[in-house]
C-alpha cells in the first residue's frame, strides 16, 4: 500500500498503473490514467511459486502496452526459467479479463 500511495502521483496523465490487488486496501483514485488491478500474488501462489509474481505483472503490462513482441519475450524467458512463460501468459490473461478504470 505504501508504494502505491507514494508513486501513484508520479504516473503521467495518460499513463498506466498496474498493481497487485492482493495487497492494496485503498485503490488508486486517479481518473486520468489507466488503472489495472491484477491479483498477481494470488496467481503466483496458485502456480506454486511466489517468485514469479513479477512475471505475471509483466504479462499484464505487455497486454496493456505491447512495447515488445510477445514471442521475443517468451523466447528470452524460456532460456532462464520455463515457468516464466506460463506466468507471463497468465498475466496477459488476467489483464485481458479485467476492466480498466
């Protein structure tokens, strides 16, 4: 919660804020940015590896702002840890299923 409270104001108008819904009590209040709430921690636990929470959030980010080709990212991540691909795809699915504010 403290990081959201501290950095929400730093997001430029028209920008995006993606946060882990699991740990936020007071959600963002701005209406000049895209806000995406992803249950990243819960999904990481379901996938039996809390270390991949950041990959789930990265997937949500890529779904919102395709700054890199997903295939290129998948290829690079497979070399490091195959579970990264699954986590990234789950983040994309979560982002596509959530209504943005």
